[in-house]
C-alpha cells in the first residue's frame, strides 16, 4: 500500500508512548529531538526497565521534558488506557493526546488491538511496533543534516531493509547538505528583502506623486514561494518589448515581480550542481539578480566581488600559474592561450567523446552552459589525470531576460583567460554547432586572434529520440526528419517549420516553455493532425530522464500535469509510436490500430539506466596524463 509521506511540525504536542521494549529508547529520543512533550506509560515499575532507557527517562523527567506514568502489569486494561488517552493531552485540544506509539510485547496482543480501536475511533494517529496492520501511520527511516531531512519507508516490508536502503542512499548524497539548505534559504530571504525594498520605494514615490492615495498590500511572508509556481513555468520567456515595458517599468507590478523572482531562484536550484550550492556567494548572486543600475551601486559596496551579469562563478582554488607550464617560456614572454569549443553530449558521461575528455582534463578554465549535466560537471571537477591540475569552472546563468547579456560577458571572461595564457574550454551541451551558438563563438574568438578547436558532441536531437525508442526514419513510415528550434530571437516562432507531412518526423528543441502556443500554431497554421503521436524527452541520458508519450491533442495537458524538467525536446510523427503502438498508430508490433482498445491520453516513463563507466580507467586507457603534460 502506497502511503502519503508528510513532514509534521509536532512541537509542544503531547505524545503517549506505551511500553518499554528495545525500540522505546529510539522513539523517545526521536520525540524529544522534535520538541515533543512525551508521556511514557510503563506497565511495571521503572526499576524493571533497562538501565540505558531508565537513565534517559529519569534524566529528561528531571528536566521537565518527559512525564512518566507507572501502572502495575495486572492493571493494564483498555478502560484505564483509554482514560489516560483522553486526559493527558493539551488543554487546547480538549486534553486528548495528539499521537500514540505502542511498543508492547507479544503478551499484549489483545490489548494492542483494543488500543488501536480506541485511537481510530477518536481519530488519534497510532503506530504499533511490528504491527503494520494496526498502524494509521508508519515511521520513516530518516536522515538529518541541519535543515535537510530525508525519510524512507518500505511500507511495513522490513525495518532493517529500510535502514539499509537509507544508508546506501545517504552515502551517495553530496556533502554539506545543511550548508546547501542554509545558503539557498539565505538567498531566498535576500531576494525577498531586495524586492520588498524596491517595491516599498516605488510605492512610496507613487503615493507622494498621486493624490488618489493608492496603496499596495505587499505580502512577502510566503515561505514556499518557489512551490507556488508550476514547474513548467520555470523557463517562461518574455519578449523584449514586454520586459522593457512591464517588468522594469517605473511602476513595478508586484505579482509579476514575485513570479520573476520565483523563476530566477528555481533556475538556480534546477541547473546548478547540487554539491556547489553551498559555495554560492550570496552577495554575488544578489548582484546578478538586480538590474544594471543596482549592480553598479552594489559593486562599489562590494569591491572584492567580480560580477558578470547572468553568470555564477564556482569559487575554487585558482591555478598558481597562468598556464600549464608557468607564466611564460623562460624569456619573459607570456604563452598564448588556447581555446576549444567542446560538445558534452546530452548528459551521460558514457556519451562523451574521447576528444572531449582529453580537452576537459587539459583545461585551466572551463566556461560551462547552465544545462551541462551534474554528472559531467562532477567529472571535470575531479583530477583523474593524476597531474594535480586545478580547474576553474564558471557556469553561465542565462536567467529569463538576461540571455544576451550573459552570453556576451561569458565570452569576455573567456577572452580574459586567453590573454592570460590559459587553456580555456567552452563546454556546451549537445553539439556546439546545433543550436548552440558555436558558430558565433568561433567567430568571436577567431576575430580576436584565437582560432578555436572544435570537438563535436552527440546532439540531444539525435540521442533523445533513440533513447525514447523512436527511429526517426523508417522505410514504411518516415523518409525524412527535420530538426528545428522552437524559439528564435525575441521569442518568435521559426518561420521555416514545415507544414504537416505524415511521412516526416519533426524534432523541436527549445520549445517546451511555450508548448501550448506551439501546438496551437502547428495545428492552426501548419495543418498538423491532432491525432498524430508525439513524444517529449527530457534530460535525455541522465538518471532522471523522463519520456512523455502522447498525441498532439493531449500533449499540452500531459506536460502541464507532469511539470517541466528541462532541458527537453518534442518529437512529432508516426515514428513516435512505431515500436510501441500505444496510440493506434502505424505500429510494427500492433498493426494499424493497436490491440489495446481505446488508447491512453498519455504515458510517462521515468529514469535511464546508463552504461557503467569508470572514467579513471578511460582516462588511463586514452593516456590523458601524457596529453596533459605535452
């Protein structure tokens, strides 16, 4: 049975613990840690309790934290226990106990069932150890690190199994999760304070300049603002005119500004490597969030911060020398820097090319897109080449409304590194030349005297359909496929998306943030069949890959229900259903109309099992150490 997992605030509640078995100490410690006022009912004298539990009970009883009720064993009857349950709770809830835990042994089987019946009748949550059928809630095997908590349950199938699974999961978690939670919490508060100050100033000016006395009721006390925005709105874009005329006009719309902040913070959490979130500089991020005038003012206040609009730096130890072999060639001349434009593939390290691995390990400075996967970022943070190399990593943060400025300043940072003689890597998701601005970046560096090396990468436009079992061409179904972006400059639709052709597979990148508008355009303007199968592939080749199979008429609803998990792409055509036949398409497996009757509205498939790759072995195999020493 699947259960609802929740986090409860039990501070100052009164919980009744009945029994003193081996698990009672653990239960009591857990309750006290969560600031509960526990009452322990002992069915015999306290001196009969184990010494460890007895000492813990008496210590906390003397502190006024624990209350003890001793009952002779022969008087352990349901009538007395029900009376206790109804009389020892908080006054504000009519003295009824808030929650009951029972740890009695097998000799009390009948009494345990009776206690369960009383609690169910009184709507009191109850947990009875080793009796999953007599529990209205179960305890999770939990782990806590500061404000971070994670809980796991097997729904009564085995406490030891849950504990083992928890240990295994915890061993794979990033370190310093407490710092991550604390840092993001501070950033959230800082953003709220900055926006409230800005709105207060503007509203004050408006009141001074208008006679009608308009006022605004600002509320910045929502502790979960990032949760009120649907995840499919994280990447929502606004065209240039809208941003200039609305988001940054003199009289800022409060609700729009709050949504803008929510999108911005959500993108930081979504894209930034998890283990690096505790290292983010709050002041620097605050500068990025603010507009240009505010940044200039704050740069004076924080002169030690080097700020690039829209870009976040991961602060790491700087290389002691400006290039891999020193500051120069021994004659006082600086060595000329080198740059490579590297395609990192869709996300999996197993889909990196040998050339990409070689170049990344030889880098001094890596400028990475925000969509580079966590796995690849972890790889380039390691020192598998054995040479003790320290790499400085910068991740571009192209937040809504800031993409062009962030791109420009990222290139400038690369140029500064080249002028210092560094080996610079521009790390891009997929392939640099497929909707990746690779051509523009090549021209930028070439025109300034640095001809980049290009290392191709596997494009998600090719890998995504393959991982979703979509053969984009098939002799009986599709004789061509077309790859297009779903968004061009200033947020417009591309002018060259083809009209509907049942023998064509269409792959659209960068379209999911405006999926509803795009589907309306395809159907209304380009004659696309609403019944045609389609497929959304998100985070292709990453552990949290998701595939949503549907038809064009239902794909918007499916996506909005599932929420966004960028980056992703949309595939449209009969090849989407060719190998599965879920939607009655031209399936090799199920024939023209499928075999399952009425097709589902959509199907969601989660996860991706990657090839087990030991990068250290790969690095040794391709002799990375020799390359990096040249």
